[in-house]
C-alpha cells in the first residue's frame, strides 16, 4: 500500500476531506489496477480503435471526416459517462466504508 493511501486513512475523521480522500483513493486504485491487468481483464477491454477503423473502412471518403468527428465525440462522451458513473458508484461505497470504520472506531 502506498504512502498516499495511508494519508487518506489518517484524515478519515474530517468530513471536509471526503472528496479529496476519494480522489486520492481512486488514483491509488487506478494505478494498482492499471499495472496488474490479468488476461481476463484484457479480454474485457473496450477495443474502440478497432470499431473506429471498421466503421471508417465502410464509409465513403467524402463522409469519412464527418463520421470520424462524430466517433471522436462519441468516444469522449462514452469516457465521460463511464468516469462519472464509476466515480459516483465508488464515492458511495467509499463514504459508506468510512462511516462504518468511523462508527466502529468510536465504540
């Protein structure tokens, strides 16, 4: 576990730090997950570039720039959607975990 993660838990008693704690935790988990991908994880990766190329291959040249721009916008929207909902999901779980730990530390 890295030093930043320990700092997160040292600051748990302050509600003011919840969003910063979550940001630190997500960054920590992303670094760990990114460096430890299994073959199963890689099988479930989104191969957007492959789909992008396949779509552009069947589009007439005159429309390829337009479709490429739309696909780029779609990629950006998809990533924003995933980031938003993942952070919202993990924020809820993270906050619940902090509350459980905090309640148990008070006993």
